[in-house]
C-alpha cells in the first residue's frame, strides 16, 4: 500500500468521524443545552471511533489471518453491547439528569438505563457492522490480490529457475573445470561432477513446490558451496557453518541462493591478498539466521546486473515481502573491504499457511 493512498485513507477517516460528531451535535442540541450536546457528541464520537478502530484494525485482520471468524463474530457482538451500554450511560447521565431528578438508588436507574441501551443498540450495530463490512471487503480484496501476486511470483520463479538460476556462466566454468580435472585428477573430477549433478537435479526436480524441507535446501546450498570451493581452490578462503535443529522445518526453495552466488561471483581477490567468503546458517525455534560475508572493494562492481541492486537480489526481496510479510529482517551492508548480508526469517506455521492454495 503506497503512502499517498494511506494518507488519503487517514484523511477520509478523520473527515468521516468529524462529520459524524457534527451530525450528533446538531441532533442533540435540539433537545438539550449546547454545551451538553457538544460533550455528548465528542464522547460518543471518540468512543465509537475507538471501539470501531479496535474492531476493524486489530480484531478483524487477526481473525482473517487465523481463520477464526466465529470468534470474531462473538467479539463483535460483545463490542456492540458494550458500546450500547456506554451510549446508554451517556444518554442517562448527560441528558436525562439535567432535565429530571434521577432516583437516589442506582437500582432505580436501571429502567432508564435499559431504555437507553435498547435505543442505542441499533445505532451501535449500524456503526460497527458497516465499518466491519467495509474493512472485510478491503481485507478480502487485499488477500486476493496478495494471493494472485504470490501465485504469479511462484510461476515467475519457476521460469527464472529454468532461465536464470542455472547460471550459464557458472555452468560453463564448472564443466570446463571438470574437463581439465579429467586429465589431471579423475577422482576429484568425478566428485565435482557428482556434486554438480545433485545441484542440477535439485533445481530441476525438487523446486516445484511452494515450500521444501529446510534440510534438503541446506544440503543443496552445501553442494553449491562445495562446488565453488573446489572450483576456486586456493584462491579463496571459504568457511561455512550449518546448524539445523528442526529438520521438519520448511522454507521457500532457492530463497538463499542469490546471496551465496553473489558472494562468490563478486568476491574480491587482489594480488597478494587471498579473498574470502564466510557463510553461517542456523535454525533455532523455527527461526532461521543466515549470514554471508565476503571480501569486497568498489572494483568488484556489485552494481552490475544481478548485483546488490540488480535482478537477483531484487527478486529475493520481492519474494520475501510476498511469502514472509512482517516475518523477516534483511540487512545488506558494505564498506571498503567487506560486503555482508544478514537475514532473519521466521519459519512459522502462520507463514506456511500463506502458501496453501
């Protein structure tokens, strides 16, 4: 949702409740003093806004997300009754009291309070029911749009998997390296070929689902890192640590790949200075902590296509927003010597529900 749209919505909401309060004041001043009419109008306006805002912006989105509309219906009825009761107290003690001397015992006030309650109930129902209906329509439309965008992103990701993720330049370099090793070290060439085959097999046959087992995804990343280590040999110092506690956890496939590919693609290797890549991936309590660091200078040209601001990472950011809304924290930083990516991701069931179609 864009900022101008949000601003317009807030202005519309403010004007609506301002007009609502003004209409109440015009109605009340015909039967009571102006200052009491103003006080009644302000209290009812603020009270109605508070309860309606809580109902439509807190309870309703939460109920839609958790798919617990029956509980929301009960909560709505309770809010309507409570608001009607507040209206009744306002009517009784701000309007009736100045006109008539109320009974001394509170129990004798009950008939007047009940009368005010029944009179306020339709208005309270109309205010909250209308607000909930409008909010439900907007939320339902937003969920439908997000679902369509998510399906689109998944289809686009499958296409990019076949077109872009299997980097032709990377494939050429690895195959060329295997060809050279076949003449010098057949055992190492065979090992590299097996690892590379596992990478291609996973990309082609195991990434057609919205979610994949986290341990399988990590195994794929380990193979990718192993291939890169063998390919670069002594030119790079590569350290990778993997710690997965819950092997039943799931993650969107190939979500972390661009970070690792970029680290190896743009790592700085200056004459006389060994480049390095550090990778850390930890899963704990359904949270994934992912960190990539590599040597870096401006000469590594991260600004190229598929660099830090290119298609590769932009695609990841888009997927994170759609597949893990409000459940991730991505930080990309660089200085003169180091480029780092830090990602914290919640692998909770609430996020997994968004992928079910």
